């Protein structure tokens, strides 16, 4: 799953090149309207699980937890025609836009931006630099990206551990409308409850102590939102009611 899902022109922020750059809050989530899933980090599972089905997708370095936002390619069922987000909680991956973390030549964390974003300009908004130094606005964005990066790293380790323990199973989902049309999401993985219950006591204690067990149960609870996601699809589709199965 790509880090640059809805970013168009990512560049590293530079105090010389971007000395006069200003940023305005995004007034619309239209930039995410064609994204049917986004990565989520473990620290936000409890909030995200109330709104979205959370599954494990294939990532470059192992399983990546992701919030399902739609059942069809290039469709986010939580962004309406006016660009409003129709849910109480917006995933951190979405909220960090138009900023994004990057890596420097030595592996250091870089603050990058989407130069194509309408949030940036030189006339209106909050300045990013003052006398060559980051403003409070930019420092806030830097702190958010740093925390997100740390959480993403910890979440990546958690996903690999679940894979090592053989706890993930494939569970492709199908949504079927009354008119017979179907939408399938392949390559999805969920925690296998039977294998989870079969873990030995030491492993259960490990997962409990490091917080993974609580996150796993939030993930399992979130799968109940798949039906609500299908309901959203049915309201957008002329075919009427839909049913989901996995």
C-alpha cells in the first residue's frame, strides 16, 4: 500500500525554495474521494474501529492495517459530492495532507509537501517559515508527522509479528446488489479467531503486555462495519440494497 495514495507532486520542504510559502486548511476532502482504503496506525484503532472495517493489506514490508473506505476501485464512500467527510473520525493518514513524511539520504525523517495541493500559496494562509526558521504552524505539522511516523513503524512491527504467529487469514469480500452486480476486494487479511484462541499462554501474555491484543480485538470488532459500508454503497448505486459476505 503506497504512502502517496492521493499525493500528486511530492517534494521535500526547503527553507530557501519555500521561504514565502503559506498553507491554508483544506476546505474539502475531494483529494481523497477516489481512495477506497488508507493505512491506519495501531494508536488510532480504537477510534477508527467505530467507523470503518479495518483489514490487513499487503505492504512492501509485511501486512499493513488499513481502513476500508469503499468497495469499488477509486471510490471513497465517506466523501460526499461536496467533499465533506461523512464520519466522526477521519484517519490520521488523511488528516496529515498536504504534508507527508519522507526519508533523506541518511534515512532521516524529512517533511515533504504536495506542491500540487491548493492548500499552498504565497498570498493567503499561515507562513511556514519566518527568517528561515519554521513557524509554529510548520512545527505543529512536523510534530504530527513525527508522531505518525513513529506509530507507523510500531504498527509495521505489529503486523509482522501477527504474520509470524500465523494469525492472519485471507478473507476476500464480496458485495452483491439486488441487480446481480458484484464488487470484490481481493488480497485482504483478517485475524483468525480460532488461531488466536489457540495461542499458548506466554504468547498471549506477550501480546497483552505490548498492547497488541487490545488492538487485535478492536480490529475484529471493526469487521462489523462491513455491513454499514455496503449500505453506503447501496445508497449510491441504483440497484438498491446490497449484501456483503466474506
